């Protein structure tokens, strides 16, 4: 197992946040960042066996902005 797993975090169009792991089929969502962090930890624990847990979970926040001229 890798030492680190990276999640892309984006604001959801419906409100709240969505997070998906790069290279793994792990996805979760939540209404707030603190709740999202807990959900990500739970999703990782459900996806991997205990001996395969990554040492670190990195959150990469992505924010799209549109500027209209």
C-alpha cells in the first residue's frame, strides 16, 4: 500500500462537498469540511484492510471560478 492517498475535494453543485480518491474507487460527500474529513476516514477504512491503510490522507481542494466579461 502507498504511504499516502490523495482525495480531490470539490464543492458540490447541490451544496456541500464531494471527495474522490485518485487511483482508487473511494468516494464520499458531506455538508461541511469537518464532516467530510470524518467521512473520508470512514470511507478509507471501509475500502482497505487495516494492514493496507495509508499513513496519510492528503486533501487537494479544487475550486472552479468563472469570470464574465
